[in-house]
C-alpha cells in the first residue's frame, strides 16, 4: 500500500511505503559449550506467527544466539520495521552499544584480540542494513511466553543430536 509522507503513524519508509511491523523473538541453546546446539525464533506479524528452529551438532551458545537472529531476519521477504527480542546480552549489547561496528572498523579486533564469530557478525550486519531493527533485551527464563517458546524450540533441536540407540 502506498501512502504519502508524514503519516501520523510513523510507519513510512524513505520511499513513501508503509512498512510492516514485525516482532521477532529469538533464543539459542547449547548442551555443553561447545556442544550440541539449537536455536529458535518466532516471527509475529499481526495475528500471524511463524516458528523456526535449527541447530548444529558442535557449536557454542553465542553462535546459536546469533544464528537465531540471522535466520529470523533472513526469513523476511521485504523491508520491515522489526523489534527483535533476545535474552542474549552478547547479541543485544553488541548491536545497541555499537560494539560490533567498532569491531568491524578495527578489522574484527577488540581489546581481547580477534573477535569470535566474525562470519556470523558479518552476516547479521548485512541483514541489519536491509531492515529497520531495534534490539530489546529480555530476561531469560523469567516467564516471558515467547522467550520460553523460543527456548523450547532451541533446546529441543539441540537434544535432537543425541545419539539414538
């Protein structure tokens, strides 16, 4: 739908199009660190919800947290205004405090040496350039329905790597 600039709802992008507002909830899990990992994401647009999950047999919790956000953002088919909720301070603070941009500017180095998970940070930054994303930290395991559902998706996928007899 096309709309003129200056609409009162503030959902107009630079091209004059009304942008969809999407909420994304994410979580990563790891059984051992490193160990079996899973990620879960829920995309919410109006009354519609889409659950996603995946994982890796040998990974870290931080990689799963980043992957959840990446896979959820990659699932969007058009430019949207996104609020992404995560219980990962690693993810939320790195973006909100702009650390990730400083790391990239310094050749992926921080005060501790080389930044970990450069491949995922690069992928996330590319996706962030395609969307309008606000990151919000939520306390994990504190009764937040969507966060609990994402945790269940992530841990279920991590557990799926258990060897079956």
